[in-house]
C-alpha cells in the first residue's frame, strides 16, 4: 500500500487565494484543508494531523506570526509563512517566531510548491530524485533549466550563455560533484579547465547572498563543484 500524501493546511483570509492554492496543491499530489483565520485553524489542528501549514501573516484577529509563535510552544508542525511584507526585518521576525520558511506575495505557485517540497524533504530526511529540467530553488531565486531563466521575486537575473549552461549542468545533478573536466566538456570550453573556475566565480556573484562564503555552489576540494539547492 502506498503512503498517504502529505496533508497541508492553508490558512488565509482571502477566499480566492485559499481556493486557488487548494486546487493547485491538490493537483500536485497533496491533501489540502483550508481555514479562513487562526481560530478556524486551531479548531482543525485539534482534530486533524497536518504535515505542514501554509499560513498568511496578516489576518483579522490573531495574526499568523502570533499563531506561529504559539504553535511552536507545543508542536513541531512545519510552517511556511505567506505575507505581503517583503522587508528583511519582517522575514527575520517570522523566522524568529518559529517559521520554517517565508514567501512574499505575490508569488509563483510553482515556487510555493518547491518550498513546500523542500521543507517536507528536510523534515523527512529524504531527497526524492529531481526530474530532468525541473526548476531549482536557490534562496529567493528560481532557476528554470528548460528556459535557462533565473528569476527573483521582482526581476529576472541576466545570465550569460556560459553561466546558464554551467548552472543547468549542475542543476541537473543536484548534490553531485562534477569535475572541472566534466563541466568543461559539458560547457564546450576548450583549453584550460580552469576556465570553469572563472565561470563559477561569475555565477556565484549572481546566485549567492555572499559569494565569499558560497551556500549553493560549493567547491569540493580536489574534485570539482556541486550545487546544493534548497
């Protein structure tokens, strides 16, 4: 017998968004319940077990931040916050209250799906195989390997042809170490394989919060490079 699909509770006072997310997440293999506010969410949490909460911050009555903080005192259910407030301080506040992740409105449904799967994968300690060409999430950036596009919340990050090819090669093998020679061959770079190092440095400037301390594009000493997406 196959395992039951993860059960998600979507909490948002916007009825249109609740219905949209319920349909979209259901189509992508999740069980979905919804609640219009914190009080209704609490009632459902008392009677049902959920694998993850998608929780709006700004709601009438008890806010999503307050609900998150209170739930963290008694439970460990993962929480992904949705909010129209995109300032750094707002994100930090949500994470300090106990949220597992934070997504600013408006957002692409595919990015929400990726973030949900990332949280569940981290919680369950299992990493399902990534389909060829599937988008990868790098912090606030989403890389579409089919379109060779790197997008942020409000902009598209321009990649050179070599940078896009490098990122695609790494994204198709998340977590795997690719040697300089292998990458040079995939990128059709002739001459010194160290040319790959130059492209890596340039790419890090575009995808890393701090290129001096890379989080996503890691150097594997003596072996090559590996991409560790969210």
